[in-house]
């Protein structure tokens, strides 16, 4: 379903719902409020609502505009004064007021300024004012931390984001002389859902880029919006945005896993909320190397229709004390901000098998990860893949950590035939000219990755002979290859034996 958004159709600017909480804080007599935000205009607008409930004068101060009264007309000039002077003005005022100090934190490095603000916050010889420190990445001195009440501005809801996207589409239409903006309604809703967790101004910039690009909002813009959001949240050396758009149909076999994901898609996306169904939380994929665990993780994200984030466990570790845990905390925080999404931890055992040799870091990482898994409130679906089950800690495997533990086994003959067919089609080779059933039968013990490599090697052989790829080339490569199930037969068989009866077969 799509529709054209005419130039005259605009939506109201999303309202900020924080004014009631702020008004309650001020009426309760909070002397010092700290708001860490880069949404300065929205905060100021919120306080304009607050003064209607508290009936107090409202002032703002910045180093460029000085002290200015905000409950008068906007064109009233400000009073020029520096950081020390404005504190003296506040202290001398006998009428209780609300004072917004913008980017004031750097001046608190000076002892006199810090002391002056402490005395105002403690109401020493002055009226019961409310001073509000507003800035980005506020780092208050220890002397003020116990006096200050931190306040976090409420982020826009999905409905408000949807209205904002419509507003931007309408504004772009007017700028283009009334040219209609084509809007695909399900895509618009998906984009609004994707932008959750961002401030209004950040979400507006992304929506604007999507619309300006081609004058439309389509299904292709959903993935672009997710990528732009990830980039906006900042650089990360341990968490990566996966561009791969694999779908469940892109993988051969794994039918049980496919059904499992399809049954839970609507609930995970919040499309059919039910009080009887808990949202799916995650799966652990065990299996033989090369059998498609990584591709399955990508396909799960495609099946849910959400972004895929990959966590590099090896990159978490840092030689400095506490940095490893901080890296994990920041990565999980970013995943929470990207919701709904799939978080893929590849070869999870490599990050949790340090034992006592790493001074307990791996145990602390495991503890933090388990706590997050148990307490997370956001729709982040965790996919962990592992090859060495004996290296996984028992705490991770107990019932309830994951919704299910799937075992990805070596493909049978039917799945091997399907794998060969898929890889031939991806290289624009018609599979009808090959004896795929016979080739699949001869490839007993091959993984999906080994079958793909056999096709690649056969293509090189055919290219060297300057002839088309044939059954002969494929057969020769299959006979030349010794699969992992033969080279590492004991380990592979031990893993398969362990999984039997303990896990659910993915196929």
C-alpha cells in the first residue's frame, strides 16, 4: 500500500512529554537539575510549558547571549554577563526563578565559580531558585553530584516519529513546488520503528536524507535508515553493522530453524502483541564448522526483517583494567539503541574461555553478559554461534538463557543437492545441466562451505581449460577434497554425539 503525500498535508511537531515531571521536580524544591542532552531547543521549549504550572520566571544564560528572560517576548535583548556575574545575579534575586545555564559545566573548574553555585544550590543567603545545567556529556564535579538531580529527556515515541517523517515529507513537497512525495505506508511505519531511541533532531536528519535522496519513502529506505542510525551512534571497534541482506530462503536446509523464526516474527516485531506470548529472546547455534551457522544468523535477521549487528568478542579485550567490561557495556548499550535488531555473537566461546589465566576478565565478561540477557527490556534478539561446545561455560547453557539451542549438522544428500543448486544459480549457471543428485551423493560428509569451495575450484579449472563448467570438473574437485569430517573425524563425531539428545536439530 502506498500513497502520495500532497504539499498541503503536514503533521504537527511531536510534543515533548517531560514538562510534568520537570514541574514536579521544581515544585518539590529541587535546587539543581542536570540535563545531559544535545536537544537544547527542545529542552527550552519544555521549560516554557513548565512555567505555566509553576508560575515562576524563566531565564536562560549562555556565554554568547548572556542572561535572558524567556517568559517574555523572544526579541528582548539579553543582559551581558559572565559566568561569575550570572551566579551573583541569581543569588541577589529575591524572587524565586528558574535559571537555565547552557554549557556551564566547563566554568565549574574554577574554585570560586564552583563554590558560588554550591552556595546557591544549598540556599545559603538566597531565594529558593532552581538552577538547571544543560549540556552535552555533563561531567559535574564531585562537590555538586550529591546536590544535583539528573534528568533525562524523554525520547520521541514511534507515533511521534511517524508524524515527524510525514512532516518532513510534506515540507520537502512544498520546497519542490508541490511535487508529490510517494510514501509506502508500511515502509514509513518501519522507518519510524527503526528510528526509535534517537532524539527528535537526529531522527529528523535521517528522515530528511531518505526523502531528499529520491523524493520517496520505499521499502529500500528501511535498511538505509538502520545503517544511518548505526553510524550516527558513533564509531565502534567491537560492534559492526552487517549489510548482508540474507533471507531464510537463501540457505539450504535448516527447515526446523526456519519454521521457528517464521512463527515468532510477528511477535518479535510487535505486530501482534499477546499477553500470553513472551517475545523471543535468542538462540544458540552449535554445529560443525562450515555448515552455515553464520549464514543462519544473517538469515534470522532477514527473517525478522530487522538490522543485524555483529559483536567481535576478540575485540572486546583490552590490557587495561576495566576496559574490556566497558567495551562490552557500550556495545550492548548500542544494541539496545538499535532495537529492534538481531545481535550476533560469532564464536562466543572464544571470548568466554579465558579462565583464571586472564585474571578473571572472562568471568566478569560472562557475568555482565548473563545479567544483560536476563534483564534486557528492549527487543534485541541474541544469536550466538559456537563450534567448541566444551569451551562454553555451563552458566550459558542452562535452560532459560536461550529460547532454544539448535545444532547445525552436516547436510544430508537432499540438502547437499540444494546447496550445489543455490551456489550454481548465484554464479548465473543453470543447474539443470548437472547431475546434482549424483554429485550430492558422492559429497558425503561435505559441509556447505566445502561444497561452495568445490564449485569455485571447478570453475577455475574450467576457466584454465577455456571450456564451460561440467560434471567432470565438479566430480574431480569433490574427489580431490578431504572434508573436515574426514580430517578431524574424531572431533566432529564427538561434537555430533554430544548434540544428540541435548539440542534441537536445525534441519
